């Protein structure tokens, strides 16, 4: 059932598990638990769909330190969370990310890749990723990628992009029909209430149209995004008392984001081979983007951060491409309602769609429009920095919660060395094979301190509630239970102690399913 807080007395509900946040992580965990006969309540702070009024809360956030647009943009308070506008990209973390890398951080994940690998698979099944598209080796065969892609220092791989990206639509039928799950919108959780032992969350306080309301359950899961999650954990509990975890030295610390920037201009030499390697592949309705990443052995040998490259086609037809995408998406979603726009949008779609369709039919790849520059862009892991932190200000929002403040810090030495080394390697990759000429930017060639100035955040909020083996090293244990609590868990990229280069959502969902399984076992044993 999906219902607004205006239309239900949520205090009367008796779930086994309350999940705070109805974004990617919260919804997939709810679906997993509900399908295993666990009664779940999802509390989404925003409305059913994105509304300008629901977004105003993010405008009040504060940002210091390095400029960070993602504290204001890319966050969505509505059912589905950021899946309302994300690309739906799925990339697994490299196995190396879960190993100890003393050149990245003194700390490492307290769990290994093998412990979450099965949950990557479960996640792919829940997201309807065809099994033969989940393996890069099979994809190389299906896409008929030339063997010239093979290299010792770089690994050629595909990032997968979901067909239905918005989880509100993807899981709509199950959320409405499964009696084990109730989703309540416009139900912001503003405070936690502890029991007499102060080790259990007795209830969560919801600020709704009926006034503050308490909701009780056996387990509470915070899945409301890194910034809001840290904010709620740092906030005083009912009675303005500190929680047992509030003095944890890592709470709010070690905030990370990926750094992205253009590092070179690319000029194809063998245009046919270039497009065979780097045009997007389209198989079984799924877009697959070819990319290059630093090989794990190279990272160990050279003590480098994780990094991946992709080519970006800047074209004069870009506006038409976007019009075509909007047009098709609008038709498929049934949102195309203005007759005056049909003809111009249809013309824009046809100009791009016909040659793209023919190219796909013939080569199973999506044609990258010609007529503009080709950029080489890098997605770079950030070294975790203790002083990169989220804190509370003394200003309050309309619900009485203290506003968050982000001070984003980036260590530059390892980042700059990784970029310079990686660009040199990828330049050799393209030019030694006669694929393309690569012209790095002047800042990279000089290794100037201003190298990172043009790099931007990617709205990939990680850290702040890091996972560790002990309380002195992190905020949650290897099952994602908050230290100092017996029934409070966290799901999301906030738990990452280090990150690698990959979009964090897929790994956050996989680890969330692992945590959900621990919770399911506890529910079944009580």
C-alpha cells in the first residue's frame, strides 16, 4: 500500500521494521523484506512525486570548504528519492576496494567482496537485469568488441543503465499489492525516541499533518541518504538528550564524493575502430556504456586510487538528442499532454532517432553523433579525509530540526598523482593501437596545483556513518548496526569507509540487502 500521511493514522501500524527513506536503498530493502514475510513500513519525507515545495528544504543547507553543488542539487525529497532523476547506472565495486590499501586509508572495509557478491546478484534479479548482461565477458562476445581492447594496465568494461530507472514505477505493483509493506509519503522523521535502557529505538517521531506522531517497531533502519541520515543521528533524541552514538568520533566524519573532470581532447585516427570500442551498446533494452578503468594490479604496484575513463561526445545535435530522449520518455510514461509540442519534438526525435535506430539494428550500438569535440573524462576515487565532515548548525528548519552544514575536504597529492599517471596510460592505450590521438590538458602536463580546480563533485555522497569492526574506528558494525544500539541499522553509501571509482548506488543496494537478511533472520528468531 502507498498512502499519504494525511490519510492514515500511522501510530496504529505495527511493523516489524520501519525504514526511514523511500529512495533506491530503502525501497529495494523493503521489497526484499516484504517478499520474505517481514512486515515493513517505509516512511518517505516527501510526496508521491517531486514537487518544488518539497525541494525547498535542501536550499537551507550550508556548505563550507571545497565547493560542493550536491548538497543543494541532485537530492530529491519524494518517493523514489534520487531515482526520480538518476541515470540508473550499475557498476560493481572492484574487489580491490574491499582490501586493505594503506596508500588510500589506514582503515579498510570490515567485510570482503565475497560477502556481498551474492547480494549483487540478488539486486540484479530484483532490477530485472538479464543474466547474460551481468557478465562483462559475455557482453564482450555479444557486442562483438574487437580484441584490441585488451591491455595490461587498463581494463575495458561496461556500466549498465537500467531501463526503468525510477523505483517508484519499478516497484509500484509490489508496493501496492504486497500486504507486508506499507509506504507512507509526506512523513518526515525528525527525531528518535529511545527506551529506558537507551540502547533501543523505541519509536521514531514523524512530523505530519496530524502533528508529531510516534511509530514503533522492533527494528529501525535509516535509509534516507547520507546527509539526512547523519543529520538525524547527530540530532538530539526526544527530551533533547544525546544518543549513545552521538559522541562517536567518526559520526559525520570522512565524507567523500567522487571527483570528475575533463582531462584530454580525443581525435579519432581509426574512426571505425573508435566507434566499435566506445559507442554505447544497446542489448535487450539496456544501455551498456564501454569504459576503461585502471587495472587492480596497476593500482597496487603504483599505489594509485581507483579511476575510470569514458568518452563524451560534444555535438551540435546535443539539443536534439535531449529532445528525443524527453519525447520518448514522455510518451512511455504517459506524461506527454501538450499537443502543440508534438510536431517539433517528433521532428527532433526523427532527425536523431532514424540514424540511431539503423546503427543499432546493424551494429547493436548506439550511434554517437558527429560534429563536435570528443572529451576524455575521468571519474576518480577520493581519499577519505577525517576533517571532511557533516555537522549541525544551530538554525532549525520548519520541523524543528537543526540544519546540516557540509565542510568538504579533498586531499590532493594522491588524487593528482593518480590523474597524471592514469592519463599517461590511457594516452598510450589509444595511440599505440592507432585508435585516436589524445591531447591532455595543460594543467595535467604541468602537474600544477590548480589541476583539481576544474573537477566537480558527482552527487555521490559517501561516508559519515562508516562501517568498521570496532566503535573507535567507525559508527556501524559489519552488519550495519549502529554502535551503542541494539535495533538501529543504517543502509546506504554513508557506511562506506573507502569508495573506489564506481557509482555507489549499486553497492549501497547490495550491502543493504545483506543487512536486510540479517534483520530478517532476527525477526524470524524472535
